[in-house]
């Protein structure tokens, strides 16, 4: 049972990482280029990250 939950969270890692990467660009600092720092200072989990994990 615990392993199935771990595997689900492992499969969701892309959504979780993407949310953390975009956390500093969510409302300001729009990125119009494909070149930007992935984890700048201030990157953190958001409410969307929590909801993603709760759904898993």
C-alpha cells in the first residue's frame, strides 16, 4: 500500500517540480524566453503543489 502511494508521488514529480519552478513567475516576472533560471532565490511550493500531492 505504501509503495503504491510512493509510486504515484514519483510519477507526479514533473507537476510538482514545474509548480515550484514557476512559483516565482506566477503573478510577476513573466518569462518570454526559454532561457531563465530554474530555481531562483525565493522558489517554494505553492497551494497548487499541496493540492497536487493531496490528489495523489
